[in-house]
């Protein structure tokens, strides 16, 4: 049963960011793609260690009304809605009893990842309208990810509104329900973009690392970017430490400590 700690200040939640989960294909963006076997090991680890997948709507309900959360909540998020996640990632989540959220580039539903192709990477199909509707009925929440995966800080106010508000409206029309969350494409945002997101959504997701808490800006919620080279030990440390920044800081401190010991002639073994 869900159980919210008595002190809201003690609640913290990591949001994990995935992109393509599927088999290797020549030319794919290597850091953006995680093998299904590795993804399943990560979800199995979360299940073994008592984590429960929640949807953005559950985090919002806790923020607004104090609705109960699991003891160890985790937000699993997928940007871009590659079709492979409907075959390899979402069924895995269902087997382990996890919910998640997928952020849709609304003008490219059923099309391909043009924004990756422009950078020289392979073409991959995106989820179709039928797949989105099907998974929306299976505890998967869908949010907006702009209309065309644009670089938002480069746009004027009118173009920002078209990308941000237009994405909400197109996705709401597809699903027949209100859309409450937005994820910034490329993790890029500006004050103007955040302002429009805040006026039209309840939550916004960045690519800033760290834990989310009651005091975290709800329109710049933090997410940990999972990459293909993250081993299971690294994944476990990310979950415990809140991302790679603290891990990198620890690595630097350990390297400096070792170097200092060598300079002083102290054995490190």
C-alpha cells in the first residue's frame, strides 16, 4: 500500500530519462539507445530494491493535495516515443508492475526521428496514434515534447507558443484527455519557454540531475539521463546518490586524495 512519510521534506524522487530502448541498429545515436536486456536488468533492480514506478500525475497529486506516495517512488520517463519502446520497454514495465510516462513530439506521431537524422543518425520509427492510445489504457501517461522537437531557446514568443501549446492541444485531441506535463526538447529551456510551460501545464521536465523534492521547481523537474555505457553498478550508485554529478565529484576527490598520498610518499594499497 502507498505510504507517504510523515515529513514531506523527507520525500525525494528520482526521475530517470530514457530515449530509445531496443536492439542495436547501424547508425543509431549510441548514447541514446539502451539494449532491452540492460533495460530489464535496471527495472528488475528497482523492483528488488523496493522502488515503485509512479506517473507525473501522482507526483502532482502529492504536491497539491498530499495524496499518498509509495515509500520509494521513481519516475520513469521516455522522450521522443520511439516505436521500439512499445515493443521492448513498455511490456517490460508491465511485467514488473511499473508505470511510466512517455513524451510525444506531436507533429511526428507515426513518423520518424527527423531531429536525429539531421545530426547524421539513423532513421527510427516513432509510436503511432494507435500505439499511444493503447498504452494510455495500460497505466502509461503521455506528455508533450513540443510539436517538432525544436531548440526552444532559439525561438521567439509566437514560435514558442506554437511548439509548446500546440503540442499540448494536438496530444489532447489524440487522447481525448487533458495533458498536464511537458518535457523540454534536448533538455533546453529559457525563461520564456518556462513561462509558457507554467501557463499551460502543471509540470515541466528538464534534464537537470538530482532528486526531486517538494521544493523543486515543478516546471523544471530534475531527471537523470540514462546512457548505454552505464553499467549496473553505476546505475545502483545513480539511484543512491541522485545522478552522475555527485559521482563525478567523488571520483575527482578520490583522484586528488590518491595523488596527494603519492606526493607525500604514502602507500595507497
